[in-house]
């Protein structure tokens, strides 16, 4: 499941194959680290709020969807 898609949104957020959620091609990253991988759902939400502060668009329900999938993306 993709939470936000580049070109439709200003962020590209989806589950990582090794667990967790990433913000790919992240504005805040550089060429040596092209994505941001959050260690928790709340960390990704906080990261996305930083994107919102600078005017980046994302789906209105992205935080709710991330919270709904918390146990799948970050199993104990």
C-alpha cells in the first residue's frame, strides 16, 4: 500500500520491504541517503508534519491510514 505518491503528492510514502515506512526521494534527505525511514508510526507522522510546515501536499487522511496500519508496519 502506498500512502502518498510522488507527482500526485509532494511526498512519496510507502512501507519498506524490511519493515517500517519510508519517505522516498525525501526533500530533507540528500544523495547519500535518498529516503527517510521512520522507526515508528509517530516518527513518520512527525516527519510528514515537517513537510506540511513547508507547504508540501499529501493526502488528507494519511495520518489516519498510517495509524490504522501501525501493527502491520511496526509489528512487535
